[in-house]
């Protein structure tokens, strides 16, 4: 009996000893939570002790990833542990990384847990840091620069799509000297090179710079130019304020409506007629409109097609754009009269718009009557910007020449000149009736312009190719200029384009 008892006791001790050596210490829950807590506090040494066969660069991988992603704080939230067997388990978890000066980046991953040396440990792989790192994948943090300012319409709305005003709005944005604002994107790049967007942090909202542009008027101007096969531009201003309401410019990279000057052709007859009316003529004054006219002891000038209209009123001569009438009448006045009239209507003034500066228009002192005759019909030494000619139309419509502005509630930079010039009421009122006659019975009568439009056509010879086509005018409180380079006749090309623009508002 004693032997049996001893054997039983030995057997029990052996079982106890075997049980002691095979017992698993701890639990997967305890290991997982200890690992996540150590990770949150950046205790990489403790984390490494909880990992089975950690890589030699374990510490470097964590610190490099944190630095690369600009991590300043990490919060980890364990999920529900799942047992996969006696010695395997997994714990899903959610993580939130705070990125310096960027924002919060959420991610999800999983801890794989195994028994090693009778202890629950973490089986670590790069995907623990982020699932996108598995199998050689990468995670990138890339800055995305965004404009510090946004140029908008007078009501704060975005400009219309393809507004044809980019040149000027970009210049305005550059003038603000605003710091570029920065957004960020986080991408996963797989081993095969495929990129997946993980997160996007948009740049702070741009500061809005309000222009005087009217969204509806700008859209109408830009859409009117759609489909044009020649360089063209439309400029529109509020004739009572000088505010630019639309500036659709498709003249090409080397030209713009503020600084580029062109011969205005017969649109300049608005200026010539203003000089004649200021000298005492009236719209009803009877004048000759022969097919050709020779200045005594000087050169000859012709009407388009050498049309002879006989003796007609000055209003009719203006409406039908009689070159011969304008030349004969202006050469009867003192030679400085035309330049003085042009000066009152903005010629010789410097204007700045959208960061672009230039001279509104130019007319040099004539040295003889031939020169003066050419100037009178918008050729010779006369050149003007489309903006300048829009301001001429606005001055007639309102009776005051105003310097233009493109920034809302900002005084126009007149560069030392008076920003407004009041014109004599009599000549201006007479010009209004004459510009209405151009549309009702003259060279723009067939253009389809809406009722209430007053204007003047222009066909400007360039010395090469087709003439440039012009039409300037006003309707209600909107004044405008239309220019089509190589467009030919102003009545057949520019005036219908103006009609399309006005009808689209």
C-alpha cells in the first residue's frame, strides 16, 4: 500500500509539473491592450517587448512614419477581440492621428496575436501602422497649393465658366499679395504603383476679392464670343459709375482690351462729330456727302463703295458713316479742335484695370490737313483700346466721362487726372439722337440690335488683310465696345455680335 501511495503521489506531482510548464501566461486581451497603450504613449521599447520576432528597424519604422506624416498625437480605440484558436486571436482597432497644422486622420487596422514561449504576443507587420503598408505599399502626404484669394463678381459669386476674363482676374489676384493657402492629400501607393486617395484636407477658404463684374453681363459677353473664328473682345461698363460690368477678351495672348490700341475706324466719328457739334453744327445741319471729296490742295477721301448721298443732314451723314462729310467739315475747324474733343472723351489719359495699365487712346497733333482728315475718320494717328471706346460710348450716354474701375467700392486710379469730365449738354444730347439713328436707319439697322440701343459702327483699315470690325454703343445704363480683329465691316460683323451680347443679358 505504501508503494502505491508513493507512486500516486509521484504521478500527481508530475502532472502538476507538466501543467506548470505548459501553462500560457496572460491573455490576448491583456497583451493587445498593453500594446495599444504603449503605442499611444510612444513607448516603443515596451511595444517591442510585446512583439514576437520584431524587425530590427521596429523603432525606426514607427518614428519615420510618424515624422513623415507629421503626427503629433495618436489615439487608439480597441474593438472586440476574436479568438481564432487556442493560440491565435485578433483585435480590430480604430486609430486617430492628429497631423500638425493639417487635421485629424482616421484609420482602421488589426492586431494579430499568437502564443510564443507560453506568452501571448503581437505578430507585427507594417500593416499594423496602416493597412496600406502591407506587401510593400506606401502612404504619402502631399501638399496641394490653393490660391490665397478668389476673384468673384460684385455679388460675391464665382465668375461664369470660361468667362474669357482670366487674364484680368489673375492679375487682380496677384495684386493682393496674399499668401498661397495649402491643402493636403494622403494617398496609398500599392506595390503595383496604383494610387488610392485615403484622405483629403482642403485648403482654408480663399479670401474673396469682389470685382465690379456682373455675373449675368459677363456670362452674356463670354457666350457671345463662343464660336468666333476670329480674335474678338467685348467690354461693358456702367455708364453712370464707370464700373466694368463685363470684360470678355479673346484677342490673344499678346493683346488685351486695356493696353492694346487699334485704329478705331468710324467709331471715332463719335469724337469727330462731338467736335463739330461743339463748334456750332446741329444734327439737322445740311452737309454734303459726295462719293469722294478732295481737301483743297490736298488728298482725296472716299466713302465706302464711293456712295454719293448728296446733301443730307449731319444726323444722316453720321448714321450712314459718310467719310467725306467728316473730312470736309473737320478741316473747316481749327486743327486743334479734334484733339481737344478727343481729350475730353478720354484720349491721352492713362487708365489701369485689373493690374493692367495703358493709355486709353492716342491722337497726335496733325501737321497738315491730310493728317487731320485721316484722324477724323479714325485712321491716321488715331488709336484706341476697346476699353477706351466703351468709355466714349458711356460718356455720350451719361454726359460724363468717367475713369473705369474693376474693383468694387474702390476709387478708379486716374493717375493724376480728374476721374470725371462733365461734357456740354447740347452736343451730347445731339450725339445721342445721332447714335440712335445709326441703329434705326443707318449702318447697324440690320444687325438685330434690341430696342433702345444707340451706337456707332466702325471698319478700320489695318494695311494688311481684312479690316478690323468695331461697334460701340449703349443701352439703358450699359455702355459697351465690340472689336473683331479681321472681322471686316463693323455693321456686318461687330454689330450683330453686340446684338447677340445684349440679347443674352
